[in-house]
């Protein structure tokens, strides 16, 4: 593939270059994958309102997220095992985000550690995503490490108290450590670019955990520890505890319901992320873009609303902003770029989305992304009943 024009081109290339076990980890939803597919499909059902004869000479996609200047209202989402798509993947993605001028969010279950990313970006601020584990002492230390590494925001994920069943991961033997079956070994042998990269790095395990928990020093002890650490007792009391520990920007990720949005508002958090974990948790839940308008209405402008899930183009970003999001996140779109071309691929993914956002905004007669609102959508597509029409034909 000599010319890459869209995120789908990066996905196709990543599928060729990343071992199946790790590619499928990205390209998977839970159970029937209905919600995973709906995250993309429901964007396509929203139609934009084209305008003409508007002076488009001076355009800007610059905005702010959590008070931070951004080149466009897009952040890189926290994604687990990013460093298995490409050696040192989290560092490379963070560098690309820094160069482009958008936030990077590091996952708790990243391959590169908080300290690795801080060093790899020369202390540039980034965001850190937190899972609340049963080991609350570890959680406190993790929050402290993020603070010391100059993380400017903490993104607390609320929708992974238990894990949804992902059939591809089970069939591929994805675990910690991965099951090195003959099939997996043969597949890895056909990905020499990936393999050489992995041979050249020391980062091949969960960098935020190994060496930071007593008794967890290798892959076997890591597997035993992680198997029992996700905490089904997580509650709003724990959110209040995290708020007391962290005096910088706090974001609550995984909100899908207006009532939970009101709880998030009452918690003192600075922003929430409308997200269904990329369709990887509750299959049969609504798409993120479908859930967005009711949550925007519930918080009434009293906190920033961001959204995550299904964004594969700049047009998707524009539609989310039109429906009330202040910012958006890309996970899979970034990972496809990383798996395809490493740091250059992440840069290319950001460039693709930015160009599509800029041009689509212009076609809708807008020159400043901060002025985008529901008027850039066709009237039927911005009505409250839009997603309730069973026919799905809104032209």
C-alpha cells in the first residue's frame, strides 16, 4: 500500500503487520460485537448540512480540552497493551501526540510505564488512566507516580469492575502471559518487522505493575495478581476517595446513562467521557454517539462532556462536537496507525483525522471549530428522536 488516505488503509496494513493475537485484541468487541459495530454505524446515520458561498480562507480547528490548548478537540484514548502493537508503542504514540499538539492518555495496563513515557517525551505533560484495583495501596502509589511524572489529568475508568467476554481473545489465548501455542508462534514468525522490534526492547510486560507490587516480578506472578485485582465493589465512594487523592483535573470515563452523568457531576470531577469501552463490555448497550445527547442535556454545561467510541474520521469528530461533546478520543484509529507504521503511523492517523475535520467543517460553512453546534447537522438528525427511528433512514 503506497498511498494511505484514510484510517481504514492503516487498519488493513496493521492487520498484515501485527500478530493475530494482538491485532484481534484491538479489533474485537464482547459477545456478538453488536455494540462495537454500532459505535461506527451510528455515526454514518447522521447527515451533515452542506453550506456554500461562505468565506473559508481562514480556518481553525484549535480548541481546549480540560483547559489545555489542543490542535483539534481530539485526545489519544487509553488503550491496554499498546506496546504489543509495536515495540515501545506507548512512548511512540505519546511522542506523536506531543508533536501534533493533542493529549495522550496512558493506560494502567500499558506495556511502557508512566516513567518510561515521561522520559520518552522529555517530561511533557500527558494524561493517565486509572483502574481502581483491590490493592488500594497500589492504587495510591500509582496515583502518586502519575503526579510525580507531571501527568496533568487523571482519567478514572468506571466500567471495568468485571470484564466482558471477548470471543476472539479466548480463541487466540490472549492472557498474561500469552499462550504461545504453535498457531501463535507460527503467526508471529510471519511478522518479522514486529518481531525485530520486540527483540530490540526490554518492555514486554505491564510496566506500571511489574516491580511495583510486592511479589510481582515476572509474567507468572503478574498473571496471578491481575486475575484477582479488578474490583467489583467499586462505587461512588471510591470516586470521592480518588478525588481527594488527586488535586489536578479528574475525568470519569465510561458514562452511558444520564443518571450516572448526574452522579459524575456531583462527584466534583472536571469532565466525563461518554464511552462503552469500545463495545468491549456490555454488548447490547447503545453506541456512544447515541448516548451522547442525553448526557449533554443531563449535565447542562456544568462540566465538560467528552466522547469515545467509533471515531474513524474527522467527520465523526465533527458530528460528536455538533451533538454537544467538548472533546473526543481515538483509540483504535491510533492503534491501527501504530501497528501499521509505528510513530509515523500515529502521526498519519492524526493528520488524516485533522484534514477530514478541517474540510468537513468548511463544507458545513464553519471556519472555527469552537463555533460548531447542532446547526451543522440536518434538522432531522439533530432531533431528540433521531436514534429512535427503527428504519435508520434519515435522508
